């Protein structure tokens, strides 16, 4: 419990605490957790959630929720993160609606069993793979995209036919309350529940036996979730993070490249995103040009007073603000700031900050930044970037800007990450035909599109046989003739089969 307390992002601002205090909520303890699970198990056992009609009805209700309460959602996100309306709509509401619409469009296809070939060993036979729901699943979501990251996995779980419990992040307290209120009004409360709270409530949830746990957050809490799941042999999806690198070559359209880096870094929740560019690697010769271009475009986007730009989200909490300032004020990097660095603790704001030639062993290079600080490392040759990336934990995403075909091929071949993008950042999240997930310490499992449906489904192998074609050779007593027949059959020898059937010896 103490370890969980230390790892879990449980701090909130006074405003959030006051909001939580004004709402009277039932205590969610071990007894309440057991009662909730009993109800959900009963609902799932009834078969209701497995029906096509139930899944469609719930998905349609989620879509209607997003459409009916768009303003409320935008207001909640602004309250929690000062998130600009454009980012709230494009990155959260629109993406959630797109997931819902895709699931509704493809659900018939996803639920249809997949016919597969059989072999001569089972002739005559047919086979299929049937997707069935896992049962009762838990989704623990993150605070940085609290609407999208809560409901995107829930969409997959519902589409797959599961009963679901959602635990929103208490750090984004306003959005958490909004989800609890509206999911209770729009969805089937006997099968879909929202549990609010912090460490005590999450601990109670993790004590239960789930059929799958889906967690989005940091690696420290991910280990706690995985350890809890192991007690019940519960499978997990862990969507974590890491230090996502950006390699910048010199033969590029620099203006477009810098705009796309800025959009992925500061235009994505002010760097508070799991796929946000964490650091840049470029050559020593090209670094000054890159820094100048970044400064120019940052001014174009956010003006001269970037600290107070209304188009930048604020830091989510005082704890995170203090963590970022510690990275920035580290003796090894404090003199490396070439742009930004201003901070406003009272409003939890840090200006877009660029640091040049930071040491690889500095504090800012040893943990995921998750904020508006962007260090730049320099190398002699751009190909040297791969050595730096491969010496670290595998990131959730990696980006390359180049027009060099060979460099692109080497990038795909040599860089192991959850996802790769060339000549842009973060956009792979919007491609539903691509799996989104990590590798190594950046996570396990994947979702988005059909991958979300598959993440919450069991692929059941089914073999169908008739009573015809019964082969005596498989039954005792075992004879040399039966052995010759089965050897020929399993080795795929037509001549051997003919000889065995007629009792001949092969020459």
C-alpha cells in the first residue's frame, strides 16, 4: 500500500479537493467491491452483454453522450488541464466518436467467426476462430487525456461483449465526475460502472478477480497493477510511456518539420502525452538551424508571451510542476536553456523550453519528461542516433524526419518502439488499422480499431468433424502396419501412404 501511495499520482489541487468534498459518495471498500463484482458476474452470466443488440445500444449511447454534452466535456477538460477547446475536441471528443462509429460500422464483421483451413490429419473437418468476451474487465485510465483514454478502451470492451468497470483518474477530478455522472445516465448500469477515487479505491479494485485489466499510466504504477493481476493470473494491457525520440536529418523541409514537432510536443497537452516527443537528436552542424526554426515557429504559434498563451495547457498539478522544475534546474542542464524556461507556479505554467547539448546522464534524460521541456542531443552523424536510442529502454513512439530512403529503412529496421512515424509526430494514433501499444518498458498489448475488440476478446479455437472418415490406425492395438500408415500420413508422403494402404514395402 505504501509503495502504491508513493507511485500513484494521487495529488490534487485545492480546487479539486473542494469539488470532491462537496459531493457525498458511498464508501467503496472491500465489501462494496465484492458486491459490485457479484452483480457484474451475474449480469455477464445472463448473456445480455454478449448479444449484438446490447453492444450496439451501448455504443450508440456513448456516441450520443459525446454529442449531447460536448460543451460540458470541453469545460471539464479546461477545468482540469486548461486544455484549449480545439485540442479537447480534436484529440479527445472527435477521436472518441471516431472509435465509436468505427465499432458500430464494423461490429458485425468483428463478431463473425473466422473460417480457417484444416489439415489432412483431421480430414474431413472444418475449423473456425470464434471471438468471445472475456467476462468482467477493469479499465484504469490516465489524467492527461481523461475523456479519450477512459472511453476508448471501454468502447473496445463493450464491442467485445464484456461487463466493464471504469476507474478514471482522480487527478482530472472534474472529468472523472463528469464520466461517473453521464455513464450512469446513458449506459446499462448493471453491466458498466464507474468507480471514482484515489489509492484506497484503486487498491480495492485491484484486489478483485478480473478477466482482464487495462491500465494507462506510468511504469511504476504499471508494475503495481501487474503484480496485483498476477495473483489471479489475470491478463493485462499496459499502456505506459517512455522517452520518445525524434531524429532530425538535415535534408528536410525544416519549417514543416519544426511545425510538426511543435504540434506533437506543445500542441499535444503541452507535452503531457505518452507519445509526446521527449528529446531530439540531430547533428552538431544542423542543431543551430533547428533551434532557430523552433524558436520562430513557437513565436508564430504562441506569441511573444508564451508562458501565458491560452493555446497551451497548464501543468496538471503542483507535484508535477515541482518535478518538472527539478529537471529544469538540475545543475547539469540549467545552463543549457536556449529558449523559454519561464515558470509561473501560482498558475502551474511553464513556457515551451528548449535545451541544447544536454548531457546524456542528466536527470532530464533519465526519466520521461511529460511536460513542455525539450532537450536536444547532438551527434557527429545522424546514423549515430540509433546507438543512443538502443542504449535506453524501448520507447512508446519514435520519430524520424528525413528524405533519405536508406535512413528510413535503417530507422524501421534498427529502432524498436511501440510505433514509428517518419516526417511527422503522434499521427499514428489516428490510424485505426495500426495497433497502438508499447514494447518492453513502454507497455504490453495494443488497442485501437479492431485491436481494441481483440484486446478484450478470447479467440476460441473450434474444430468441427463428422462421424465419417474414422481412421482405425489411430486406435490400439498398435501394429507395424498402422505405424507405417501414420508415419506416411504425418510426413506427407503420398507414395508411403499408398504402400501402407496396400501393405507393400517401399523399395
